[in-house]
């Protein structure tokens, strides 16, 4: 069996079966961050992200933006759990043919974003590599009563998002703004039942919430916010790397959020029973099955009239 046969998430599940944790861990593998017991009022959040040349970016890209992205991914993970980033270590795999000026641009992006969000870069590691690799590990904190996880979505919840979707490869994947302010606004003022950041695609990441919450969902095509770069709703549902927030709240909380008007949050669907699976309602009120639920969880790319695919690679 080869890795291409089981895919990224199949491999993750193989590893998860071997993971054992002690009582210091409140929530381990399976969310945007690991959640560790810190004190009586707060949890510590722990996450890591790696980006690799020719997979997540090209050497010809603006390397300041690449450095910014490397740190921004972990900030987005912390935001999805409702927390605040505090400390990070950064490891670099550097090709021998890189110019010092190029590494200076990387550092400018990393340290510039760290300064903006008051994150302490406290160390890291450097190694020779055939391709440019940046790996960030980050610690954050969240008040216990404000923690958001992927599990927790309830039937009748309204599904909401920040921002727009599709066409991220045309620039947004390097220029996104982590939705930290929006996340903190939400957890400070409303009861958020579940939340995730959209890195693997709207369908894929909503699927994580559905599987961990044992629920289904319906999305409305007419409500999916398309970016100017999106080729259509199919791309908006599957492209990934938008790093927007996707969250679920009760209908009452959704109404309060909409009326607050501080940020622009959009409704895109509703949580349903698990047996409903995940369905998309189009402009003519026709529905397509996107994901189906069974005892083993959700199966991607279930029977559908559309060309959906899970995950997305840029190059």
C-alpha cells in the first residue's frame, strides 16, 4: 500500500490510533490545536504547521509573504479555538543555493507578523534541505469557558463563515489575514458551539465538524460567498487555503451575531441529523449529496452530480 492510496487523512488516522496521552491533555489530535490543562481558568493551545516549496508556495513568490504565511497558519489555528497566540519556535530547511537576501525577506515576513500579533519568537532550528521548508510550532492560551472545538455542533445550529471562498491560489493563500479579531469577538460575546479554520476546503473542513459532532448539514448554493477570483461555487466549496472561520451557533445566537454588525459574518447553511449527510441545495431547490454518513464516519466524494474533490494542492 502506498501513501497516495490512503491519502493525508487516512495516514493521520493511522497515527492517531497509536497516540496515548495522560491527564495533562484535555484534547489531543483531531482539532486545530491540542488543548493542554494550564490552570483553573485557562487552557494552553499547541499547534504546528509546515509549508514546503513547490507544494505550498514557489521560490519565485514574494518570500516576505511566504514567511508571513508560515506564521499566519498557526495564528489561524489558535483563532479557530478561540484563543490568543503567545509564543512560537520556527525551524527552517534552507537550500544551499539560497541567497542571504532571500532569507532576510523570509525573516521580515515572520518577525513582522509576530510583532503585529505580539507573539514571542523564542527559538527554532536550521538545517540544510533540497527545498525551502518552514515549520512553525506555536503556543497560545484560551479561557476555559471560551474554548472552541470541532465537536459541539448541534442539530438546528446555523452554519456561518467569515470572508469569501474560491481562487485562493491567485494570491489569497499568501496574503490572508488570520481571523483572530473576529474569533475573539465571537467567543467574548456569543456561545459558539463549534469552529474550524478553512484550510483544506469548505466541504472538507465542514466535514471535520460533522464527523466529530456526529451530525449532518445542508448548505445553500445561493448563500456561499464567492471571491472575485472564484471560477464558480464548485471551486469555492473545494479550493482551500482561504483561512476563514467556519462556525456553528444556535439560531438565536446567529440572529444576535448578524445584528451586531461589527464584522461581516455570513449564513451558509444549517446543521441537520447525521443521517441527512451533507447536502447542497442549488438555485432551483435541487439537492446533491456531497458526503454520506455511516457507522465509520463520513465518506468523502459520495454520489453527487457535481465534481467535488476533497483537498487541494497548489502545484
